[in-house]
């Protein structure tokens, strides 16, 4: 596992929730590299609720529709 993956898993476990991530992404209108890594780490967690899955699905739908942009930062 890379250092960045370890960092994002540690960051996600420090209280960052899917709801907070969704809020940040919707506020800026963009999903950057760190957001994508957090989304990945959330999806790899076994205890993700159906509500969290739905929120992540909505983010991905918004990207497909062009409502959110993917950026490399």
C-alpha cells in the first residue's frame, strides 16, 4: 500500500465522514485528487452504510451529468 493510501485511510478514520466530503465537493463544484482518494478509501471500508453508498453514487452521477468537474490538483 502506498504512503498516500495510508494517509487517506488515516485521514478518513480521523472523523472525516462521507457527508462532510459530499458537502466539500458540492460547495466547490470539483472533485480533486485527494477527494477521489478519500472516496476510494470510503468505498473500501466494510462498514459503509447504504446512506453513504447513495451519497457517493449521487456524486458520481453529478460528475457524469457535468454538474461536478474532476480536477487534478
